[in-house]
């Protein structure tokens, strides 16, 4: 099943995982030009894991002083480039402010002269595992052990 269609995470959980309060999340969702907007069921909003990942990245980029528009665009690019089962466990990305733009580098590709300009150093694999564990209580990629029936 496509994760974007599998929305199960309520807004309050997205708030707790991202660190953004619910009012801020609602404002971001209202102005969000990306497909990561959640789905309304009745009076509640529900999100997929990838959408939760988007808002967690967004919150961290804004926390590092990036404008909301640039942060949304950058977070969308990162999530769009992420495989369906999440980033590699050691995936780390560095964001650098260069001439008003936010440049994205793999940790190993960053030039020495850009390190002092680093705005954010995000461990994407660690963030993804934290989201999955918080939502599912385990690593979603790991198969669930089967219980033996009592005779």
C-alpha cells in the first residue's frame, strides 16, 4: 500500500513528534503548497509516515533560521527523494545558507569552506527510525514475530 494513502497518524502525534504546536502545524498546512497536507476524516486530520517526516524536517529547518517558504520547498525535496521505506540508516544531510539559498549536501560531499556556514546537520535515518518507532512501537521494516497458538 502506498504510504501517502495510508494515513493513520493524528495531528496531536505529529505535533509531539515534530515539536511544533498544533496551531503552527495548522498554519503550515493551510499555506502548504506541497502534497504533504494530511487527510481530513470527520473533524480530524491524519497523516502518513512520510507526511510526519516532512513536518519533522520542516520544524528543524525553521528552527535553524530558514524561512518557512524555503524550508517547505527543501523539506519536500528531501521527502520526495527519500525511498518508500525511508532513508538509509546512516543518511545524514547538511544544509548550508549560500547567498540567500539553502543548499543541501551529503555529509561527505560538503566542501571545507562551507562547514562554517552549515545551518543544519540532520541525521535523516535516525529521524525516520524515531518516527516509525514512535508511531508503530517498532521498526516497520522488521517483520513482526508470529505468536504460537496455545493448544
